[in-house]
C-alpha cells in the first residue's frame, strides 16, 4: 500500500489528503477511464469525433471532480445528503415539466453545457440519503413501522418519477440501490419476503402498464431468435460480436461487428461488447478484474471506515456499482433482457459518468477521513 | 451519549458486516456466472460466432467467366465471344437519377417502355446497386456516351464479353445461349453456383449439352459490407476459370455449302464420315440468327420464328420425324437377303399395283415396271417389288434389321431435342396402339411408309453403315479429348493391302469391330444397287449423277407420303407440284461417295419437296462435291492433330 495506516489524526493539509488516498482504487479507476477512452475512440470508427472527444474530456473533468469530492470531509456529505436527495427529487420533478424529450422519453434537463440526466444522479442520491438516514436512527428502530415509512417513500417517489419518464432500467436500478442499503441497515428478512410476494402479486398488473417496446424486450430476451431482425437483433448481434472475439480478440480498431455498424448502441449500453470483440476473452477478463478490484477496494474502505454512514454508503455503493456492472454485462451477454443500463465509466454518457465519479469521490472521502467520527 | 452511540454503532456494524458478507458471496456467484458465459461465448463457441460475424460482413458478387468457344474441325470459331459495350448506372452516385435517365434517352436508343421498366427496376433495388441500362450498345452509342460522360455522373460505360455466332449455318447444331430462366434454375443443378446477373446459358444444341463445361467456374469479388448492406471495401477478387473450348467434327465451309443448297426450302442435310462416324455437316433449314437470343429476343421476332410454317427453330436433322420412304428399301432388301427369305434373283412383275386380301397397293409408277429383279427394283425404286419382299419377310425381321442399322433410337447424345423415331413391329403396335398387326401394314412398312418415322441423322447413319461394309459406327459431333482409335479405318486399309483375308474373322478378332451383317456379300449387293440407282440410265437419281469418278456417288431416293392420293388424283396423274404445299410428299435422298472407296455418307431431306430425285438429290449433289473436295484437307487436319497429340 502506498499510504500508511498509522496516522490516527484527521488530515487537513492537501499533502496529507493525497497521502491518504487509496491508490489501488484510484489507479483502477484511472486505468478503466483510459480504457474507456480507447473504447470510445474505437467505437467512433477509430477517430476523435464528437463522441470520443467529449467522453475523453468528461473523464478528465470528472476525474478532477472525483479528487475534489474525496478531499471534502465525509461529515459534509453526511450533513448535506438530505439536501442533495431533495434537490435531486426536485430536479426529477423539473424534468417532468422542462425536460428535454428524445426518442419518446423525457429524461434530461438542458444545462446549456450539457444535458443532465437527474435519474442517473439519483442512483447515488438514494444511497447517500438512506445511509444518512440509517446512520441517524438507532438500531432498535430500524424495523419499526414508522421508521420504515421514510425509506419506502424515499425509494418509491424517485422510482415512480423515473419510471414514468419512462425509463424502466434506471428506475429499477434506483430501487435496487435503495433496497440494498435498507437491507444492509438491518431491515428484517420477513419484510423483504413480504415485499417480494407483493411484487409478484403486482407484477401482472405492472406488466399491463409496460410500453409495447418494453414488453417485446422481455419476450425477446426469452427467445431472441423469434424475431432476429427486430427486437432480438441487438442480443444476437452482441453475442456474435463477443463470441467472434475469441480468446485474444480481433485487435484494437478491428472489431468488424462494431466497425460495420452491426452492433447497436455501441457507444453506450454495448460498449463492453465492442471492447470484448476487440480484446477477446483475456481483455474482457481483465476488465472484469478491474471492476472487481474497484468493488473490492470500496468494501475494504467500508471495512476500515468507522462511521455507520461511511460503512453503509461504501457497502451500498459497492453493491450498487456491482449491480450496474453485472446487469450491463449480463445484458450484452444475453443473460438478461435489454433494459438500457450503462456500464459504469466505460459507457458514453455525461450524467452516468458524473454520478459514478461523484459516488466514487464520496467513497474516497470515506477513506481520507476514515478516522473521523460523525455526530 | 457517546456510550449509547457506541453500543448502537457496535450492533449496527455487526448487522451490516454480516449482511455485507452474505452480499459478497452472492456477488461472487454472479461473477462466476458472467465469467462462465463469457468463456462459453468466446472460447467454446468462438468458431461458430466467428463464422456468423463473417457471414454478416462479407458479400460476394460473382463474376461471369468467359464462355468456352465452339470450333469446327479446323479450329474456325463457330461460337465465339465478342466484346460488347454496356451501360451501367449506380443511383447512389448520381445527383438526380431522373435527369440522368432523360439525358441518356437523348444519347442512346431507349424506348419509353424500357425507361419505365428501368425506373421500376431501380426503385426495387438498393440505391448503391448497379442497374444495367443497356447490355448491348452499338459502337456509336458507346462512343457518344464516353463523349458526354462528364455530364452523366453515375453512368458507367463497361466493356464486357458476350456470345457471338459468326453465321447462321450452324444455328441448329450449335444452338444458342440466352438468359437463365426460372425453369432452368429449377431443372439444372449446376446453375446453382453460377446464378450471376447477365450470364447467358445454352438453351439448345451443343450450347445446351456442353453448357456445364463451357460455363467455366465463376470468379468473385468479395466485399465487406456494413449493417445496411453498403459496400465498404473490396476484400478479394478471383477472375474465375474460362469455360472449356470444344472442337466439333463439323466443317464450316461444308455447313455453308449445305445451307446454300437448302436455301428457299425447308429441310435438313447430314454428312457423316462412314468410318469414324464424325458428323461433317448438320444443317437444318430455314435457320435463324442465334445472335438475336444472346441479349434477349424481342417479342415480334420470337413470334415470327415460332409461327413460321417451316419451323425455323426446329433442328430437323435430329428432331424432324419423317417416314423414311423408299430409302428404307435398302434395308428391306438387305434384311430379306440376310434372312435368306429371297435371293437377288427373285423376279416380280410390277403392273403398277398389287392386290392383297382385297386391298390394292399402288406403285409410284402407274404403268408399272414390268418384270424386274432386286437390283433393278432398288435402282428404279419399284414399290410392288418391295411389297412382295416385305410380305415374305415379315415386319419383325425388317424391324430388327432397321434397329440394327440405327433407326428407332437416338444417334447422338449431344442433343436433348433429338427424337428417337419409330420402328414399328407387331409388339410395338400392340403396346402403343393396342391392336394386332395386319399384313397390309407390313407392305406399307416395306416401302418406308405407315408407322415408320425417322430423322435425317438416322438415315445418314444407316447409309454410312451400309457404305462402310456393314460395320457399326458410333457417330460423334464433338471431338473428344481422348484419342480415338479408328479401328474401322485401319481395317479397311488392311483389307486393301491383303485382299485375300477373310473379312469377318479379321473384323472380329483383330479390329474389335461390330459387323451388322451375316454375309457381307449382301451389303455389297445393296451398295451396287444404289450405284445403279444413281449412275445407270433409268435409276431414280440418274439425273443428279457426277460423271467424274472423283465425285461419283451412289444413292437412294425416297419420298414420304403425307396424304394418300385419291383414286381421281391417281387417275389424273396429278403432279406433286399441283397439290397444296403442306400435302406434298417429303423428299429424301441418301447416298455415299465416292463410289469407289467410299468415305462419306449423306442424307438430305426436303420437306414437301415432292420427289427425292427432283428435290433432294440435287441438293446432295452440291454438298457431296464440296465434301469430296475438302477430303484431303480434312485428312491432313486429322493427321496433324494426331501427331500433335502423340
């Protein structure tokens, strides 16, 4: 390890803060970011066009933001988490009225510099809020009905707001992130069991509210060959791309499936497919290893941090991060239906990257200020 | 407060830690699952997905290989490939397709109807696909397009090759090529890999039977295409293999003479080498221009061809079926002699008719020939004499001889349109018509009427096999790659040097020949009778004889009745030229030449020509002269080829 664990006092000087960064995590993120720039470059057909350029710039900007967030005292993030959460709710409501519409859904707010997608930020916001909430209440109150009410509302409100954008994928991810923190905080098994039963009971009704394209996605997932030129096209082409990559891959900029546009959404949801086609099984395994490293380091930071807020946040974030990665990869590998979930850091998308780097920044802040007690 | 908090923190930390451990376990399982899936796709099924990816990205355009050439015996090209000028357009590379088409219309000959069809065709295709606007531009059109090319963006003048036939004389034997039809695709297996736009395939004649070998193997251009099907770049190219060139046994100059001789009549001429069966000439008249099919024949022309009374599309030499008429008398006589039914010294009196069971059978000569023997009967083609011979011989024996000499079966394997004809016998009638044979039909068959049907090539083969001394030969029209051992010719040469050897023994044991006779004297007798018919006064074709020994031939006329004369017509001695064209007899003439040391056999048919002596024999006379004149050159060519091969 590059830093010492012996320092027990709160670091204040910038130099000390650098000293307390988790460099394994930092370099994993940096490496992933660099790979992502190359992947986006390849996705643009081997040139620095609008997509690859803005992705590179964003990563640089957000990496600085990540460092900046990690140098802010963890106490600050604890104190302001409710405020952040409420602002995000307001933003989600604002999207309903002033949002930018694209391809049938209203998800973005025009910030002139770029279009912000508050639902992406909400993935972190809900973890932040619930960590803070369970940090505050005593362990005995966790399973009391009154104390269950707030988390449920806090999860359902953004869930419904995002679902009606409509954006099923992100809505589910927000809900899952929230549930993870709730569960980690000690909410009883029974309650989750009831919730699951309730979800099963409600599912048929919920399905009837699904948009036709969402239904067809689920059906296609169950049998992708039923409609190879329609909804099943993406899954089939993604599997062809990954499978044809083989052990060593086709080589950088040589992914024929991506280069010749057989691959859909190659900048965003299917960026892993492109990477996997060009770098093969070994490259993909290395990337999974990087994601594993990041998740693992976050858990280690959670283990060493002393505050409940810090622990809940780190565990929650690491699990959510893992879920995003797992869902995206399972999706492109044909293990899950196409739900529209980006791969953290690698996928093109400002809001998603902002949310991830911001979230990682708070994790790093936990590490820098791990010995700070929070009131 | 701190203590409360610390106990709270401890219990919370415990719960969180326990649950996080559980979560981590689940995560591990998920990671293993993803890894497994990745390995299964990229390691286990990698080959399958690689081929799927290649299937996605590669498209092949096949390139038509140049078609094989058909040559005559001397290497003159009968069917060759010519440069043609085409105009292609790619809608993608033109700013306005409609403007371009209008502009093209002012430069080249494009009808409004064609323009309409082209527009429909272009609309159906992808915008980057090539459309052939015209596949056969004249040179002046082509040069005009090149002149204005700078204002015709998207138009591509292309130089390509297409079939070209140098003249029409071999139109039937060679056949023609044309576009592939859906029916061809269904019936011809070999076309499945050669389905290329613009490729023409053989439809009739040798073009059809040698099609598979003459097509060659197609080349290809392999392109990488993107998901929308647009060509990205050319990856590989292969020119393919040129089709095989075939040399035929035909002689172009004899083809021309035969065509000229049949000018203005409908009929056919076949000439055959009597020793090796090479078909020197095969002509059917009237002919057609095979070039007009290469780029698609137009409707009016097709209609004209198919509705013509004289059926120009029919290869009469192999597909025309006619009763052999009196030409069969050679076989009737031979069969009777071979079966020891009669001797040449059988004398019959011809009164112009004979009666049998109350039915009257007429001779062509109303007054009758008087008393004559077999030689005179053949020479004068007396019907009554052969009624008597046939009556004694019986149909089944006659049929057996006729079949032995090649009637009633296909002569060549190269023509799918060839007809087998009919050699009737008692069994055949029972099977085909379901009735018993009666004796009157035997009489008709004895002079080649009735159920008998034969093609000119069959009668040519029959004559050749008589002329060569009665040995079976296998006719051919395509020179095979394998060197042919000409044992019959060797045998004839040997016999000339050793006149005292026993023919049959030598034939069987030394030369592996198939004699068609029991006693060769009988064959020689028939040949001599044919000589008489052509070269002795009173012979049926005496008028067409050559006095020059070099060209002298021996032949037999024939006429096949279309409609029986009525009693009134017979009484009035109606001439053939006085009755309706379609009711006139077909005229036949078969011959071999030269008389001394024969080398070639010929058969001539003139549809509705009236009589063999007046219509068919003069045609044969012209052709025979040319054939004999060409003999030395042909032998030289054969020897040269042989020495080249050894």
